[in-house]
C-alpha cells in the first residue's frame, strides 16, 4: 500500500535527482536543516522511468482512496 509519505519521498527525491538545489528542496519540505533533507531524500539514483512509475502509482492510489 502506498502512503502520502511515499509520495512525498518520491517527489522530494525526484527534485534532488533532477538538479533542484538542496536549499530549495529543504524549503519546499519545510525542513529546518539541509542535513535532514539530504539524509532522508538525497540517497536515490533511481532511473527516471522508475521514478515516473512510482509517482503515477502513488497518484493512482491516492485518487482511488481519498483520505
């Protein structure tokens, strides 16, 4: 089962993977410290096709199961 946290993790990791600055992602995530952002979301080198699939899967799940 996918959760809203999975969607958040996918989006933030994808932003970092595609070159958004760590500070911009940190602000978007509302983290106080860049180390939090890097530790939790800066690990991935997932191929873009897999990231796109993860985003689509998460969005499809959230549309079927409103919170």
